[in-house]
């Protein structure tokens, strides 16, 4: 069974009137239910994450200041959202959603989080709409509880996973792979275990060719026993914040390749949605929904 983390608070506090399409977190589960890809049994509501689990990844000073809404003004500006109790609670719940999805992946093979993929959160600060690094926290959780030994993070959002790279830069048991736009945010990149920076206008053929050559090599070299996948749909040519030229079908083929590859290897995989900022909300929902449709088909 495909298990999917979703909580009503995923509907972002700044949804109305914000310049980014935050309503996707509300519309996506409705679409999956409407079309019959999912039923109510597929969804679960996570609770807020335990602070001890966060502190395996984030510094105590940062978390204390975040919870008390006492971050310096420059750090709040870097996050990009006005800080509020509702926003912090949302991040705590999203992070637990990824932990819970990881545990369901151990049971079923694949599990999802409607939100998550907050890869710009560093160990000691937030950045670019990311407060907590949900996949990093979940990876540390799995290793601490000995559910996994070697973890691979496959980050295919159009933006480099700079926070994730910083967090795991000295951890030989977590391999970070980011394939992203070369001339896109963050303009000062961190160093992942493997970074592939793509030129502007990279199309489906080139994108998929690189990915299909690279991912099997990483698997053979690293032999992970768990995978986190960040499936941002901001690689689409229509995306306001991306600079690549992938189509809806190319994005779907990307997801199919990644999910099928690890399913065939018997490696559990947890997927978080990441970015998607096309002007047409229908395009965003369709692109994200494809990821869930593929996962559901693979578990049938």
C-alpha cells in the first residue's frame, strides 16, 4: 500500500496572496482522491516531530531561536517568510511526516510526503522557504535507530540541495547527489558528494541521458540500503524559478526511472515533493500527481 503523509496544516499559512503557488499542498491530495489514484486509507496525518530528532541535524541554538520566534532579522529575511508559530508548527509536522513515510517505506517499499524536500535548511539556519531539513532529519533518524546504515539522497529539484550538502559533508554514511540548474539559486553552491550542474535550457533528452547514466553508477559504488528522493517539478520549462527546458512527459519519465530503479533493487525509497512554480497551477498539480501515480502503480 502507498502511504502518504498529509496534514491540513500543509496548506501554507501564506497561501492566499503569496507569490508562490502554496495551494498545491491542498489541491494535490484532492486530485489524487478525485481521480482514484488514492483513497483515504493511503493518507496519514503526522504529529509534530520530537525535538531530539531534530537536534541530530540542527544546532540547539538555531532550534531554540526558531521555536521562540527569536531569530535574528537577517536570518528571517533569508528564510523568506514572516516567522510565526503556525509556520514553525507546520515545519515540525512536515518533518515528522518524512520520518513516518521513511518507516512506511521500510514496510511497503515506497512512501511519500505531500510536502517536504526542504533542502535549503542548513544545520544552523534556514534559507529560501526552508526552516528544517526534513529529509536530513529523517536520514539521521533511520541511522540512529539502526533502520538503515548507508543512505542515498537523490535531489532532482532544479535548485541545489545546499543545506543537505552542508549537513552531511562529513558523514560518509550519507551520500548526497544533487542534479540542478548551474545558473540558478543558490548562487553560492555547497559541495555535495556528487553535483551535476546543468546549463540553461537543458531538455528532456539530455536530462534523462545524464540521469540514467549516473544513478546506476552511484548505486553500484555506494550500495545504499535506503533512498530519499526529492522530486521537484521546477525542472519544467514553464517554471518561473527554473531555467531548464524539461516537459511534463520528461519529468514523469524522470520519476518513473528513479522509482522503478530502486524498487527493482529492493531498496526502500521515500519521496518528498520539493519545488514547483509554474504559472498554471494545473501544470504543477499534474506534474506532482504523476509522481504519486507512478508510485501507486509500482505497488499494485
